[in-house]
């Protein structure tokens, strides 16, 4: 296995990755900049990206991201940042330092990015990515990011104009510091420091902590009352060692009357041949009043744009809006477009950007439509990647990968947020270099058919039964590939040699497979996790290559193959595993397809909901398609308008499905199937409908959920939904194997419920100390409305077990319908008794 003693120190101290909960600081409106939410995430040394969820409580924030990379041996490193809210990110500053490696090059890196957020952010998935800086000696790089929002900043010109900011410094001592000078009063001075191997960093004197990555990285701020000269941005440090610092200054919002522009949504996905809209809002700042003229442009050329109205009158302290319509035709090329809306009033001019993705509703020709990958640390048992496609009707293939396992069994599974149906296709395993004779590396191939375009689908592979006790867990990866133009009814070549797998010990990983069709796509994945670098073999094209021991490749065969050699090039002789398969192309027979939007509905009993059913021509199909809808179990009534649609060649037509309920319709989940028939051709699509009751249900359990998190976390979350309003929500927060004497719990959720601590209990467990090591706390809240995908989070402070690297967290959530919300608990004084029992 790769590495040095220093790397193992990092693994033991960080547990392979670090994660802290989001901290939100409420503030009153002010011209003084203030922190508006923060979040942090760290990822292990064989990843090249890292993500965290981030939320704010204010609009018009400046969002800062510090991207980190440590223990790198390369001479170049490129950073980038993107997010699911579609903000426009700019790099502000970078710094690098030597660390303690065996080379003279800088091994630790920080990059500062920033973006404007005109709207509130709710669970925005912010991702930093690194290119060109994978340490081959260590197998990858340690990645991390810190994210925080700043409210009250100058939204149009956020940074102090002094030439000393941003300042980037590196050094070797016990006092990390940078000097900056500013031009304005009320600036927020920012600082971030990285010291990845020894010592513990903390916020400097006079500074307030924003977030910390276990002491290896820390961010801080202070607000100054006047301009400063050579102001020291300092940090506390527990050791003399190499460090890197970036210091910056954000200026407060100005008092000159002006206006701001924002767009909601700031990103759109539009199917070619249809249109989408975004609302452009013009907001008065500092009592601005006047008329703002709007103009929209797009790069590259493609979609057509219109603004209604094209000029907006804005009153002092008020706002006005215009609707931007983005229109496309069937000939508009799929891809990414940047829309810029410019607002002008007198000498003042501002812009806002909207990112538009044009996707094709029909299957593309046989080829690779998209790919993504993620790697997770050795103390995890799952790993996730965010995935989008440009076409519908793709075949999605997931390679779930696990390495350095000491167990003899390993079970894989795959899930995703789009609700695709996943099937295990095949697997491969190999020995690696462990101290046991069992196979330690595993690859499993899963597949699913995606009838619709995927947009930020979160795909997760999970592993059970194969945690390596010697190493603390297993290294997990997943590689996701979308293949367009495949035969989704029968996607794989019928040859019984498929899928094929092989393992061995050499520098030429290879296997053979045979196919029955021409124009098959031969696709394979290979793993060699400890030494060497895999690259595609002759005749194959790279899909994914992580700079170390994972690779995926493909080629299209012009004719059926017999014992085709699927091979990779390896620069080291070592253990390896391969799995190979062949995807067959879609039929060319004229046909049609059915899709629904949305594919799931939540309907309150007594009301109705709609979904649009779209019938699309495939392979120049033309004809009339008759539609029929059924529901299981019986309950809601259904209607389709129209019930038959004429479909032109290469075109599409739609019908509106209306789902109607009465007050007597039972709350619960219903499955609606819409079937389309034309001649001998018949297809169907499904819609999941959740009927909920707005009134309290009968006294009883309405819903429940559970989540457990690892021993290097201090928070845990679960997604929770109810069928009724006016429920009592009870959360049991749990912590185990703690060595500390105090433990503070808290609960928050995205629905904004008010949580109250009801009671707690602790017990000794089996530790080496006499203090209580297991804890339970009970919290409650009243939910006046139905909850839909509410994210409930428990957080713990003051109880991290240093021996084990953290605490095991979990939470149980229960919703009780029909409770007395004004006084939910029995008034008897003996209620809330908590007991513990001596272990035997």
C-alpha cells in the first residue's frame, strides 16, 4: 500500500475525511458585513473533488470558498468550483507551501473563490475540483473546502480596492500570519490558514473563528472600525511547521443610491424544442429610484431570448421584475449556454448571469453521453457522485469499487435520487497485497435505464460485509457512465460470455470477451489500487482515468467479435481486476416514447394536481397514440386531456393528466400508470402520487426515520416526511463510545421548526474510563404543516472521543398525529424518567 508514516498519521488523525455541520449566524440588516452561514468538508487522498451542502438566511450575499489540497508531489495544480445553484465563481487568490515532503516543490495549496448569491441558498451543493496535482506516491490528494456567506457586503464591488489584498504568504514557524492594508472603514478582514501535518491551528487574537478542519485548517474574521495599514492577520499554532495563509478584506455595502440585479432561477435545463423562464428582479439599494432598461445576450449563439417587460420602474426601497423567456427549437444544439442580463439606468449598469443547459429529449447515437466519479475514505461504507446527462433514454452503468478489504464477503448496492431501478450485472475480485489469502479488491457493475434527462442526480454505491478491520474501513469508489443510443429494452449483447471478468498479477491487465452483434460498444473497468498507473489499451478510448489505479475505457466494434482482447497499459507489475461488457445499439424501428413531468406529485386531500405526459417520436415514428391512466390502489380520480395525441415525425405532443382527490381520499402513496398505444406498439410511464392530509390524523404514529453516522462526525441528518399536518415531532439524538464528561446536543431542520430539549440519559458503556460514554437526548417540535423531505439534523459538541477520533452519532425521528400540540406531554411529574443498567 502507498504512503509514508506521515500519511498514516494524517489518516489516523483525520479518519480519512473530516466533516463539520453548517453554522448559521442570524443578523439584523446592516451595512456592516456579517457571516451568514458556513460549511466545511474534507475528502480522502484518492479523490479529486469534494462537496458540501451550504445554506444562507439572507439574499445578496457574497459567498467565499477556500479550496484546499495537501501532500501533493506535483508542480502544478488547477482548482475550480461549481455548485447546484448555478452561481458564477471567480478565483480570487492562491497560495502554496512546501510541507514536509521528500521533494522541493510546494505540496500544500489553498485557492480562494467567490461568487454573488442574489437569492437565499438552501442546501446548495458546492463542489471544489482539482486537476493536475494528484500525488502518485500517495495515490491522490487530500481535498477539502470551506464555504461561508457574507451579508452586508458591497454586492457589486465586494473587495477592498487596496493593492495589498488579497495577500498570500507561506512560511516555516509557529506564528502563521499575513499583513494587509485597507482603504475603507467597516471592512471585514478574512483569513485562512493551512498546516496539514503537525500542530493545531486556531483563530488569532482579536479574530472570530468561522470554521476549522480539525486544526489542520482554519478560517477567521474581524471587522475593523477604520482603514488599517500592515494589519496582521495572525493564527494560533501548536507547532513550528510549514504553513500557508491567504488574507483578504470585504468592504461594506456603499450608501450611494443604486440598484441590483438577480435572476431566479439562476440556472435552467431546457429540452430542445421547448422553452424555459427565469424572473429577473431589479432591487433598489440605498433609496434608488428610476427606470432600469434590460437587455439579454447569450453565448454561444443558439437559444432565442425575450424580456417582458424590457424596462422596469423601481421605487425607493422597492423592486420590480421582468420575465426572461429562453426559447429553443428541435435544431438547437444540446450543450451549455451563458445568458447575461444587463440593466442600465443613467450611468449605473449591472449584470446578472443565468446558466442554461439544453438537452435532447430523444436518445442520442450510440456513444458516451456523460461520466462522473467519486472516491471516499477508508472509514466509509458508501460513496456518492452528482450526475447529469444531455439525452433521455440513456443506459446508466455504475462501477462500484472497493479496495484494501480483509474480509471474505462484500455486498454492493446502488441507489439514486432520481429513483432509477438498479440491477447488478456482474463483479470481479482480486487478491491485492494483503496479509490474507482472500481477495481484497472488488468491482461490481450495476445498470439502470433512464427514460428522462438526468439533472444533478445523486448516485450512491453502498457496501456491507467487507469493512477491513486492520485499516479501519474500506476505500470506496464509484464511476458512473451514461451510454446514449443503447437498446434499453435489452441493453447488453446476448453472447453468454458477457459480462467477462478477470484478475491477475502482471503489468498487462487483460481479458477476452465475445459478442454477437456489429456496432456493439465494448466497455470495461479496471482496478489496480496499490502501485502503478493504468491507461487505456490499444484501440480503446479513455472514459475515466484517476491518475492512479482506476480506469474505464471503451471502443465500438464494427462486427461481431470472438475472444476480443480488452487490455490496459500498466507501468507496474501488480495485482489487478477487470470487468468487461458489450452494449448493443437501439433498434431503428419507428416507435414512440412516453415521459411525465413531474414524475411525482404531492396532493393535499380535497385538491388536485397535474402532470404533463409527453409522447415523443422515435426513429421518425408518426401516428396517433391513445392514452389511458390507471391508479393503484384505488383512490384518486384521473383524467387525460386530450386522451389521444397525433405525433409528427421527429416531434412530440403532450396531454395533461389531472389527479383529483376528495376530503375522503385516504392519505398515502399511489402509483399511476399512463399507457400509450398505437397499432402494435405500446409503452407506459409511471407517476408516484403522495396524498397528504392537511388536518391532524388520528392519534398514532404518522411517520418515522433513522440515520447513523461514523465516529469522526459530530452531526447526523435524515430526510423526513409526514402524511398529516399538526404532528408532534420527536427526535432522539444518540452518541456512543465517548470519553469526555460533557456532551451538548442540538437539533435543527430545513423546515425551520422550533426544537426543545425534553430530557436526556447517559451510561457508562465498556470504556476504559469511569465516565458515562453513551448518551441519549430527547427533543420535540410542533409541525403545523405537512413535512415534505424535511432534513432534520442533530449536532453534538464537547463530546468527541480522542481515542476513537470522534463519536458515533445517530438520530431517530418519530411523528405522532393527533397529539395535543399546546401541551403535548402528560403532566405527571414522573414522566421523563431515564434509567441505565450495569453491563453484564
